[in-house]
């Protein structure tokens, strides 16, 4: 048996067969990226074909564009989701800019103010108790203040 490749003439250098034979094939398939305009045009054309009910037209569109059902169905879901969010009522007014440091600062300021009020009330009660003890002739023991003594 003779080698079939030896009898077959070699294709000219500029032909598609020669280009395919010399072209390096990528090791991993490349992911196709579609522009939003392209997606919208395909979905628009798909909607028109569905309304025309022409037999085999949708399959022909997919073959012509090199698409498959899962991809187009995902685009349709994304479009429907975008339409739903676009038509849903939106909150009015400015979006709140959340500053965690300012929130913590405000919380601590309020806590400090509350504690100062409680301290003021406690000091008033202590003064009244001292005056009452003096009127009744009861001796009040003095407690050493660590801030004045310098000891902790």
C-alpha cells in the first residue's frame, strides 16, 4: 500500500487548508466575550423569530452566530432581571454614606453624656446624704481619694 499523503498534492501557501495546517491550536479554549450591544441584538432578533413562528429559524440563528441555548437563556434571565429592577420602585433621596468612625464617635459621645448625667445625680445624692448626716449628728467616715493621694 502506498502512502496516501505522498500522492496528494500540497495545498498552495495562501489557501485556507495550508493556514489551518500551520496554525497553532490553543491548549485551552478561549472564552468568548460578548458586548451588551451584541447580546441585545441577538435577543431582539430571537424575540422577532419567536413571534414569526418560522420553523427552524431560531436554530438557524444559533448556528449562524455559533451560540447555544444555555448562553442565550442566561442572557434572557439577565435582561428580565434588569427590567424588573429598572421598573421596581426606588428609595427617594440621597444614598446614605456610612462612616463607621463617625457612627462610633457619635455612640461614644452619647454614652459619655449619659454617664455624666448619672454622675451629677450621684454627686447631688451624696451631698444631700452628707448634709442629712450633719443635721442628725452622724459622723460620716471619709474615704481616701486615689486621685488626690497619687496612689492607684
